[in-house]
C-alpha cells in the first residue's frame, strides 16, 4: 500500500493530523479524537507487526507457526484477520465498522496483559457516527488516509510525540472539554521540570489524563542519563484512561501502571492495603471540582483528610491533600497546577492551607499567565510541596516560601498565551537557585505569612506596582492650545461639507 519512508517529527505530525482531521464530518472533536487516535494506534501495531514478521521470515523461512510463536514472545502479537491490511482489503464491505470492531477485539484477546480494553470505541456506532452510509464514508476516508502512512520504522520518541501533538490539536477543537484529557505541553514541561524527578524515582499522577505530564516527568529523568524510573497514574474518565494507555505504549513505556477510577473516592494505587507512596507527583487536577465526594471524606479508610474536609463544591484541596498523603514522608515532592483561589480562600480551605504552612512543606508558589489553557482564561499557579522540609527531612532547615510572580512571562498568540522555552528557563532557574528578583520573586518567612492570615496570594509578597511617568500638565495644555486653531479650521470645513450635502 505504501513505500517505507523515514519521517521527521514535523513531517509525521502534519501527515498524521491531516489523515485524522480530513475525515471528520459532523462528529464532535472531543469524541472524534478517540476514533482517530485508536486508528493511529491500530496502524502502528499493524505496521510494527508486519516489520517483525518480515524479520522473522528471513530467519525461519516459511515456518509460520515458528514465526507466530516468536512474535508472541514480543511486546504484542496480531492474530490472523486483525491487521490494518486485512481491514483495508474489506474497505468496500457494507459493515466495515463491524469488521473493524472484530479485528480490534481479536488483538485485545490475544494481548490481554497489555492491551485488553484499549480500543474502547465502537466503529459501528450509529448513535455516534451516524447512519450506515454516513459512517462508512467517514471510516473509508479515515482508513484510506492512514493507509498512506508507514509507521514500521518510526522510533518510539517520534511516534509518541506525534500522538501527543494530535491529542493537543484535538484539544483545540474540543474547547472546555480539552482539560479532561491533556495539559498544554509547555505548561506540563515546566511542571515536570519543577518537580525535579531523579533516577530511581517512583513518579505518580492522580488525575493523569492522557498521560502527557507523567511522560514529561520521565523525560526529565532520562535527561539525566537514566531510564531508571517508574510511572503510575489514575484517571476517572474511561476513554481518557485508554488514551493514556496507548500513549504509554507508543512511547515504549509498557511497564507504566495506569488505573481507571476516581482517585478521591476510590484510590487504586495501593500496596499492602495502604496508599502507594511516591518520590514525585505531578498533576493538573480538574479545577474546583464539584461533587468530588465530600460526604464520604470523614470516613475515608486511608484518613487522607485529617487536616480538614474541603468544601463539597471545590475539590482542589482534596487532590492536594491526597498528593501530600501519598508523597513519601520526609522526601516526597509535589508539583500541582491550581486555580488562584487555592492560595487565598478561607473557611475549610484556609484551615488546610494554614496546616500545610505550619508543617513547613509549602516550598514555592508560582503564578503563571492567564489564557494558557483552552479550558479557561484565568491565570493559574503552580504549588510546590516538599516533604523533605518536614522535621527529620533533609531540608528541615529551609523555612521560607519562594513566591514567583511570572504572570507576564508569555508570548501572546491569537487565541491564547504561550509559555516559551525562554519563559520556562527563567522561571525554573529562579526557582532552582531561589533567587530574589525585584517585582518577580521573593523568599518569605513564616512570620510574614502568618501576619497575612496564611494567605498565599502572590501579590501580597511580590510588589508588582509599576510607577507611571508623571504627567506634565503645563506641556499638555500648551500642546492643546497649539492644536486649537487647527481644530477650528477643521470644524469650519465640516460645516461647509454638511451644507453641500443639504444637512443643517
């Protein structure tokens, strides 16, 4: 169908996006993404399987049974009648969607340990894709477009990055729903850097979306020359959870442990009947989640909410509390994106915030620009929590909270603002060395924060006031006086023009 070709990252991004997007008709972007990304994953598995089959054929000749046995020992195995080429050969069948479902089911059955349930879309759904003729048209376009692409020789980094590129592009079309499945890459990159994961770390995300933030945290470890780390995540939305599983597989992170479920009400990442503990946690939880499970919090079997139960209509501190309780005592680190209300709201949230400050584990508060996300135009902050500052931890003598006011660190774009690499570098370097910069960053001690009723609003501590240049009233009056004759002349001309037009 297609000749083998080497792709650059940009080439593959554009080719895959065009293949996925050109087939969309009347299906909402937030739903269509699941079908397009499932098709990409199917094509990747098929092309890789075909490549491995050719390699083993050269070794074992026409002994198909031996080839099949060897392929079953690999990462995955595609049984008969389950390849992309097989589906392409049935392109004109009336029930192409039904045949596609059967092929994907065979793949899942053959690879239960790694791929069971990963194709959670129904390619024969009339409710989602429309009547038979309508969905056949869409599916045929989608299959034909992907048939032109050869993914057999694309390394994990490039195909994985392209997958994330497509997730983000779909996010643009999905609007407010986008926050359910991805975090803007540049923001996620900054959060992953600020978390400072190290070789040997266990890295977790309790609201992992499609897994991009976890993968970027892993990249930070690999940048240090090590692949010794483990990724764990939990996601409450089924379709998004499957996107995350595909994402991990495409990046070659088959060993990542992802779970499907509600972290706040049913944490699944447990061991020995206790919550799993992490060296590092990164997260972009849903902002001010309503009905997060407050009525059940008092009876939580893991006693996560001993500092207090957050308001029933604002789950921000529920996620923060969960992460603190699942961070390793005296060493665990947390980098979490929060709405600014977390920094100053009173009531139950104020009490929890005060307790965290008194425990000396709030390490830094970083204010980011507005309009960074598709989902909201509000500015957000990154809260850094470091349990090594606890009594007995390596940093117990560190008592100050670093405030960084980075709301002006962005490049304006048409629909939203963008964090550039330069912006990221400036913010990270300031945090790393805890540098104080006028109108940008400041280290603040406990006493001053206590005097402010444990309010962490950044502008209370970092003076951002810009003095305006004094106005020279005399000079302005002189300028107006000089303009007066010209204004009278123009007024006279206007009166003459109106008379000519018959307007008094």
